[in-house]
C-alpha cells in the first residue's frame, strides 16, 4: 500500500467535506436574507456533487491501492 497516495486521497475527501460544510453555512445565510437565487445556485453547484466526488476519490484510492499490490 502506498501510504502517501492514500493520505492524499483522504486529505482530498476531507477538503471536499470542508468545502461542502462552508457552502451549507453560506446557503443558510442567503436563506435568512431571502436570496433564493443564490440559495438555488449553492444547492445545484456546491451541495449536490459531494457524494459523487467522495465516491470517485474513494474508488480512485482503492483502485490505486489494488494496483500497487
């Protein structure tokens, strides 16, 4: 197992989750202000893709790890 590569993918997953959390907080602020246009933008562009991004990174880490064995 290439620990350095695995840690890279884990770090990327954590970074994506942090960005998602920031977007969620930003969405709440715009919701409070009644700015539905920005709320919709955040929901479509920043919140929805997280699951796919994490699945991709996890698969990539698993595939890279399998190739190294």
